[in-house]
C-alpha cells in the first residue's frame, strides 16, 4: 500500500495503510478548516469529524458535491477499503490524520 494514514492526536496507534488513490478520496470525507471549529491544518493533514465518520459507515455512502455545479450532488458507495478505514477511525476515535506517502 503506497500511503499511510497517521492518527495525529493518537501517536501510540499504528498508521493505517491505504492505496495511493485515497490521497484524493480523503477530501470526500474531510471537514473543512473553519467549519465546526476545525483549526487550519498543514498540507497533508485532514480532519474527519467522528460523528461524520459514523454517519458514513451507517449509510454506506458518502455524498459529494460537483466542483462545477454546487447544486449537483452524488452519493458514492463506500469501497471496502474506505469502510475499513472508517471502522479504524471510529474504533480509535480518531479525527485528525496525516497522510504519508510510502517510498518503495
């Protein structure tokens, strides 16, 4: 797996491995800095509210907004990989993560 998801506020936990394409997919799940009290984050770090992670798991989908038309929304079914990552996030109550690209 070419990337690792590190739990920033839980350094004692091992990182979660994900495929490289998840570097782009994580934006579907993130809470934007400034929303719901999320602080500004450095590049490569993301905040996924725990309540949102639970919601995505319960629904089995994530809703995305078209970058070309904010009125156009779509629901994407969670992949097995995304579901496993969200399970890990919820089980360990992780909200703040950092992505690391694994060099081979």
